[in-house]
């Protein structure tokens, strides 16, 4: 029997200044994509006021962007392998920038909704490209640094969104919530065009295109994310729309995974979940993103609701964590790039430090201002990269080059989906704990009215509301600490020891 021959594989381009420049360009584009989502989210009250949209319409603008962004993360690796990494990345950045330029000029709400859908697709296509570039072009000695740059999207990006939104809207106007992406997108396109090598297109893959997977998977992800995004506002399963979105989305997702199992050219390689390190990294990634989102949302909401801080006043709390990541990340990568260091225990220490930081936060009082959060933030500076970079190392270590796009699809889709699920869960937990503490405080006040010194009923109601916020914030911090500790329990059970791509003595 004649042995089938594989098509020749292009030799990888030699690593140098050009490849490094291309990687920086993709990193800039991915960070801009994350900034844009956070900026428009925080600036939505100004956007609604300028364009005359209702609160309901504003929530749908945010929801459709998130839904189509997560969906693009799932299918972008296939597109980049077919149309080449360089071409697809440039097309995604250019489309993303152009749609942002056009958004303030949308003639009506329907046009704005379409622009947000398309921009979500373009923005969601970018994060998988960063992991693909790092896995394909970087030599073993620096591959972990490339993956470390990807970790910036989970640590630096979210924390920088609120300060950027506050500055843009405060000093430049609401339009710059959309236009702040332009300079960095232009720079990113220049870096990518010059730095990344041009491969030949593989248009023959289109003949094997997985149409059934696309028609099942894309609606499934869109429906589930929309359900999660709108669930809190529409009272979850008491809403027929939410039942339809989540129930229908889960049904389609099950059919999608069944289809992917037997596809010769799937979007998701289900068989890869047998790799223990990858499965552990995906599970833990969801929990880590939950905690990282919590330590951004909790202090931001507390300072706004209790101390009356405006976004620009809250910004230093988040910048205190975001900016030092540029130094902390390379240091953690250098640590992990040493053969004697077991990345599993670096992950455990990072999770333990996050738990300690959240434990400190659980002792907050009504007297806390920005300065009281700084001790927590100092711990998070080193804890966040220690909790994220080992997951990237576990998820990608030991994979064959042909499995890179599949690993990127898995990791990025879980990352995008987990961020949405975490935000929705935090909102629901906050509401339930607020109701509980408000009821308990009112009951206690009614049974044992304190000496108020002549305070009016309105003043007492305000004090009780603030105390309920304090207790709710404390509870949320405890939940974050408990989740971080729970993730540590998985480490001795699931992942196996893995060494860096190139052991450094």
C-alpha cells in the first residue's frame, strides 16, 4: 500500500527584529480590542445621552458586541490558517478601526447595532492571532515571553479600560470612546505589515469547510452570551427570552460538539480535551478570570456608590495594578523559564496571593478610600501574572505545531466566554447579597432603633444603603478568595509537570 504524502510545510521564518515587531503589532491590536470593549462599556451613559438611546438600547449595544466577539474567537484560527495569519490579522485590524470611526455617525439605532455586531466580530478575531504568532514564530528560548505578552490581555487590559474611558470622555468627548482606537490600530497595522512573514494561502481548505459546524456553533455561542448578558436585567429564567436564548443555545452547542468530534477539519478538536494539562488550564482559566474581574468591579463599584467617586477618581486604583504588570510579567516569565521551577506551584502561589488580597478586601469599611485598597493592589501586581502565565504554559506545552490553532480556539473562546459569565454572575450575586443585607439591616433597625441624633428618615435610609453595599462588597471578596483557594485544590490532581520550551540554567 502506498503511503500518503503530506503537503510540504513552509519553513518557519527566522526570529529577529521583524518577527518581534510583528508580535508587538498583534499585541497592540489585541490590547486595543480589549480597551475598546471596556471603554464603550464605561462610557455608555455618555453615548446614550449624546445619541438619545434608552438604557435598554444601551445594554443591547454592549451585549451584541460581546456575543459576536466571543463567537469570532472560536472561528478566527480557522480563517487565519486558510487566508494566512498576516492577511487575516491586517484585515481584522483595518475592519475594527474603520467600524469604530463610523460608529458615532450611525444615522439610527439599527445602524449602530449592526456596526457594533461587525466590530465585535473584528475585535474578537484578534486575540487568537496573538497566541498563534507566539506559538508559530517564536523560538523555544523566547516562546514563553510571547505567551507572557498574551497574559497582558487578561491582567493589564481590563484594568486599563476604566482609566482610558474616563480620560477619553472627560477631556475629548463621547465620540472618542470609539475613536481612541485609531492611533494604536494604525501603528499595529504598520508593525504587522512589516513584521509578519507572508505565507501562501491555503484556499483548498475551503473545499473541506465545516458548514454544519458554523451553522450550529455560531448561533449557539451568540445565544448563550446574549442570554448571560441580558439575564440579570430580565430576571433570568422568569423571562421567556432568556429561557429561549440559553436553552436553545445550549442545545445547539451540544449538537455542535457532536459534529466537531467526527469532522476531518473541525473548528474545535474535541479530542484535545484528553490532554490533562489543557483541560486543567481551561477550567482554571475560567475561575482565574472570575477573580480578576471581581477585583476590578468590586472596588470600582464600592468607591462610586459609597464614596461618590467619579470614574476618573477611581482610575488610580486600577492603574496601580495595571502599569506594574509591564514589569511583573517578564519577571514571572523569567522565573518560569528555569528548569528547576515547577509552574504548577507558581500557579498555586499566585492563586494563594489572590486569595490573601481578597481576604484583606473583605475587611473593608465605609471609611475606605483609594489609599486603603493599595495594599491589596500591591499583592495583585505579582499574583496576577503568577496565576495566568502558568496556565498558558500548561495549555500550550507539548503541543504539536498543527495543534496550535486548535489550542488557540479553545483557550480564547473559554477566555471570552468566562469573562461574560463572570460579569453576569457577579451582578447576580451582588443583587442577591444587597437584598439580603438590606432586609437584615432594616429588620434590625426596626426591632432595635438606634439613637440617631435627630437624623431624618432619608438620612437613615442612606446610611443603611451604604452599609448594605459595604457588607455586599465584603461578601463578594470572600467569594473571590474562596474560589481562588478552590482552584488550588485542583493542582495536585489534574496537571502534570511540564518544563519550559528551553530550560535555562
